[in-house]
């Protein structure tokens, strides 16, 4: 299988490693290619440059995974440029070259605007209040309107090695519990990569999958569990030290599980326990989780 990972970064590199182990030929596309896993064919291309993409995409692709992300401090223009214009350029480049790989897009549970703790799944309305969520919805529309076989994979908040911001907040006593119930939905990086690999190996795909672990969890519960894991006092109630993204909803991963996927980390408990026992709560300041 020949696979191109556009935005071969945190999740993309883990996916690349999995695919290489399966014997695939993997192309890693990003602007800076110096830190790609060994064995990945580097493609130093900026997806904002439509012509460079058209010239630079490899021949005979079986699949393309769009996993690019905006960097720190991104503004609304950056979101639109990357997820909407960037995806449009990728689709146009494939179509102009007459290539028809299966196209997976890493979307987000930020497409949901629901904020009353309700359960949501692939059939739920997607009317987000946030600009970033609306960009994801627009990107998903582009995806479903194109002539290729496509699939949007809606990830919850991604955590894992080097993405342990919440652990550090709790360890340093900076995290605050809220007096308002707020459900959060997560997925470990290794599950993100394994989900994408699983889907690439499916004979047929649904147009969309919600990709979160089995346990949507109140943010306060997660904070208290992390405190217990770290052996520090439970965070006090107070103004949020960290913004919690999106509305309070519970994302249902039933379709993904019915496709045969088995989570490596079924909840934040297993995922964070593994991170703490591996002693990896070394973080960059703006890591998301
Ligand atoms: N983080 C979360 O909690 C979360 C939640 C839901 C969904 N997602 C989605 O999941 C996907 C994977 O996330 P991630 O954390 O693995 O992303 P990431 O590592 O932060 O970024 C992926 C890569 O995108 C590349 N990129 C950015 N702009 C580019 C451009 N103009 N041209 C080419 N490459 C570009 C970057 O490399 P260069 O800078 O070298 O170009 C980076 O390595 C993303 O689509 C993200 O939106 C993330």
C-alpha cells in the first residue's frame, strides 16, 4: 500500500511508523521534514502552494491521510487557510493528476455545537459556535462533495507523550475544578494512529467516524484522577486555569467499535496511567489535552 500523510506530525508520524511496520510505502508531507520517522519518504511541501502540491504528490497512491494542523497562536485566517483551502488544494491536486486514492481527513469533535451534556454521534447535527469548528464543518463538506472515496475521522482531544499539559497543571497545583459540569472527550495519540491504520485496512468505510475513547468524562473527574495518580491534592474549585474547548457533550464511538476497532486506552484512566508510569509528563507550554 502506498500512503501519503499530509501533515506528518504528532499523529501522522505515529501512523507512519505503524504503516511501515505493515510493509506500506509511506510518504510524509510537511514543510519541515527533518524529524520524520526513519523509512518515511520526505516531501517538503507547503499545502498553501497549490502548484507545488500538484507537482510534488507521489504517483500511484492508494491512500492519502490529511492530518495537518495549525500551529500555536493560530488565528481564524490560519484555520481557514489550512483546513479549508489546504484540503481544497490537496483534492484539486489529486483530481488534476487523475489520482483516486482513498482520502481520510482528521476532523474534530469540535464540529458539534451541543452544550447540554447530550450524547452525539455521526448522525447528530454539526452546528458549532466556534470558528475552528465551523472550518472543520466546511472542510467535511468539501470532502463529501469531492469525487473520491472519503472519510472524516472526528477525533476528541488528543493526549499522549509530549502532550501532557493537563498533568503538569495538576502536578503544579495550577489546575482548578469548575462548579459547572463539563463533559470532555479524549483519545490517546496511539489510538488516533491505530484508528487511522484500522480504517485504511477496511474494505469499505462510512463517510464519517467519531473517534474518541469509551468514556466521555466530566473535566473535574479527570483532574481529580490525575491528582490521585500524581499523589497531589485534588485541585480546588475556582476560575478555570485552562480553557475547556467546545461545548459539554458526550461523543459516542459505537460506529468505530462496530467496525472492529478495539481501543488501546479505553479511557483517560488507562491512558494517563501509562503516561505517568512511563514518567513522561514533560510538556511544552501550549500542548493540548
Ligand atoms: N490536538 C487535538 O486535540 C486534536 C483534536 C481533534 C482533531 N485534531 C486533528 O488531528 C490531526 C493531527 O493532529 P496533530 O496533533 O498530529 O497535528 P500536529 O502534529 O500539530 O501538526 C501536523 C503537521 O501539520 C504540518 N503542517 C502545518 N501546516 C502545514 C502546511 N501549510 N503545509 C504542510 N504541512 C503543514 C506541520 O508540519 P510543518 O510545520 O513542518 O509543516 C505538522 O507537523 C490534525 O488535523 C488536527 O487538526 C487534533
